[in-house]
């Protein structure tokens, strides 16, 4: 068997940037960031979404600013397209 063929598995902390939840998981991912938890130092990976902050698992839905998106589209592709989209959204 070849030497150094497989990556090194180690305990890594994955931290949710939204909720602050931390998970200790075995992973081969590489990072320079470190964090100390319960007196032990672990590599740290920051993630945007985890089960602690994902709307499917938490039941909290985010409200999107559709009016702002329509105006942005209208500015980009012309007021005629933006006006017709805003009329469609108002009908709903």
C-alpha cells in the first residue's frame, strides 16, 4: 500500500456563523483557524448554514424583499420589464 495516500482524519469544530452553534466532527478538511473548547484545541471551520440555522429545520422562514428585487430588475433591463413584473407581483 502506498504511503500518505489517504488524508488524515481528525476532530474538527464546525461553527455556524448565524446561530453560533458548534459541532465536533471527524473530518479531513484543512484549515489554519483554531479554537479551544473544554481545554482542547481544535481546527475551526465556519459555515454559513447548519441544522441550527436552516429554515427547514428551525421552522423560521425569511421574508424576502420582492419589491426591491423587482426595482433592481427594472433598472437593469428597463422600466417596461420592471413595471410588468411589479404588476404581476401585486396581483398575487
